[in-house]
């Protein structure tokens, strides 16, 4: 699997324009971990007000975890939480 971080510029009401691509492996791993962490935090917050909505968001976080695990599992000392 190939992963790239894209920096996008988007004016309100317009399509995003890719202005940079980053392929740095360590940065990709850091961003993947952060994305998973934020998805989990969002699910936890949503579950406080609406358990059903929280459960749906947990499933989305798990889907993200599965997708990004390909990036994180490339190194033997990396675990996906």
C-alpha cells in the first residue's frame, strides 16, 4: 500500500486544490496515529450524548484503523491501538 499526505487549499464553496504531497514514512505514521486517536475521541464524545451515534462513529473509527493498519504494520515495533 502506498500512502501520501496531501496538503489541500480550499476556498469556501470551491473544490480543494492539492498544493503539496508528503511521503515521509515517519510523518505518515504519526498522522495515521493521530487520525485514529481523533476518530476514537470523536466517537467517545458523541456516545456521551447519543449512544447510537457514538456506536456508528466507533465503527467509522474502526474502519479507519483497518485502513491505516497497512501503513502502521509495516514496522514490527509498531502496534495499532
